[in-house]
């Protein structure tokens, strides 16, 4: 009886956490939508300023003989710095827009809507989103991320919000695993995450491997079981890997390969049939 009461209490806590996550998802979508407009202004005005800077360079060049040599050198140095700064603003602004569009896609997309998608882009965005989320909650967290993306992969018909959720779930578990191991081992350990995406003309393979705590036989057996979690109450819902399996196997008719060794590593590979537009 006591065991059942404990299980019910854990279940209630997990459901509350899931409700919080659902509310947070709606809030994030609203924030993302509101941030997108000012970001567009920043990017557009940066591009306009870059064009004005080019005009200024032409004016300086046309009046080269009228400007003191020292002043001209200072002007050229300042214009070069401005040009570099504006390019950085545009680059990082467009990256922020890309992340926001991904969030909106997840929140608004239909569960069964297949869209031609850049798999490498999705994987990269959500692996790094996982890293930054972990970093935001744990200032001491760090990890070496090694990425390998095949360059000639065409757009693949997938449910992008599903693939992004699957990648995020596995990447979150990987980040938690290496963080847990780093707390145990301290400076003698270098957390690492290896990400690889390949395509053979028939299937796309997404591999995410960490060098964290790995899994014992019980965890391996129960990894896809709903409400099973190795994380403390409040840190995980125990639903992530079950959802991930549904996304890959049920919705995309693919499969998941798992390889792990307790205390050393865990590796998940999504194999998805490559349907082209």
C-alpha cells in the first residue's frame, strides 16, 4: 500500500510538471512571436546601415586627395570595424530568427504534417538549444560538442516539430548524463557530445552519443516506459523517450538503435526512411 501511495505521489508530481511544460510551451510561442518583429527591424536596419557605409566608402574614395593621409587611415579603420560589427549583428540576428521560427513551428505545427526539411539544420539547432538550456540552469555546465553533417543531404519529408522534439529529448538526456558524471569525477573528466547526420540515398541516420554515465540493464529495459525516469522528481517527466520512440517509429516508420555501457557512454541513432518531395 505504501509503495502504491508513493507511485501515485510521483505520478501526480510528474503530471504537474507536464502541465507546467505545456504552459511554458504556450508562453514561449507567444514570446517568440513578439520578439520576431523587433529582431526583423534590427536585421533590416543593419543591412540598410551597411549599404550607407558602402556609400560612405565611395565618397571617401572620391575625395581621397582632399583628406589628410592620417585621417583617411583612421576613417578606413573605423569603416572596416563598422562593417564587421554590422555583419555580426545580421549573422546573429538571423540565427535568432531561425531559432524563433523553430519554436513557432513546434508550437503551431500539425502532428502529422510532413514538410520538406533540412535535417542537418534541425539537428544542429536543437542540439545547441539543449546545450544552452542546460547552461542557463547550471552555470558550471560545459561540454565539447563534435558535429559531423553530410553536406549533400536533400530536403527530406519529415514532421519537423517531431524530429526536433526527438533530438531535443535525447540531447537533454545526454547533457544531464555528462553533467551528472562531471559532478562525480570533477576535473578528471571532459564531457563530450558527438553528433553525426548521414544519408545513403535511402535512409537518414541521426546519431547522438555522449560519454556520460551510460545505462544499466534496468534502465535499458525500461528506457521507453512512460513515467520512468532516472532524474530526481521535478527534473524530468519520464515521458521524453516514449514520445521519441513514437515520433521515430510510429510517425516516421523508422527505428531507433541504442548502444550504451554503464559508466562510459550512451548512443542513440535515429534511422528514418528518406522520402523526398
